[in-house]
C-alpha cells in the first residue's frame, strides 16, 4: 500500500511540475503581467522548489505512517521476532507515544538486519522534515541537499528493505 501511495505522490508531483512549466511558458504570455517586478523564470523556480518541498513532505509522512503502523501491529500481534519484542518493551513504557527517531529507528538499527546506512539516511531526511514542518525559520544544518527525487528514492529503498508487517 505504501508503495502505491508514494507512486501516487510522484505522479501528482510530476503533473504539478508539468502544469507549472506550461503556465510559465510562452503559451501563457499573460502570466508575466501577474508577477510585476519579478521575472517569470524566478517565480517558476520558487514554485518548483515549493512543490518539491510539499511532495517530499507527503512522502516522508507516508514513511512515518509505515513505521508507526508497523510498530502498532507488531505490538498488538505479539510477534516473536527481535524487533517486535523490543517494540513491546517500549510500548509497555510509552504506549502509542513512541518516538520515531529515538525509539522506532533505534530498535530497527539494534535488532534487525536493516542497513545502518539506510537508517542514517532516514534520520537525516526526518531532520529535513522537521525543518519543513516547523516553519523553515532557521537555517538547517542537514549535511546534504534534500529534494523530492532524493526523498522518493529513499522511500522506495526503505519500503523495499524493511520487512514491514503491514503497509506493504
């Protein structure tokens, strides 16, 4: 299901980009009058960047849901694997107020064969998500440039690498 969701987001993203490019093209010359004092290509660039941010946020939200739904499912079904046992131990203390990065990602890192590099990339991507979600009022120190293409590729890798019990 999550794979279908991120594919839908990617298709929507591409549709919006195509629409923006057509809107700002020579086919719509009246557009220039709408942005007095700004060049159409500058406005287009800012709209494309904003679209990238919004689409990346939607994909990261889908990834967070995949991890959280899997956490709840493993706790409820009392599965016997190491990840599920570690989740139940956390659930006893925090119930559904489990932290994504400090609890769920850490359990995966310590109790599974999931790639530590992939988990590290997830942590970085979620720092980017925090910056997006909390108003972008500070200069983020992310260590890399995050854009829609990177986030989509990361999500695809995660959804194929992690043995989620649900959301597959």
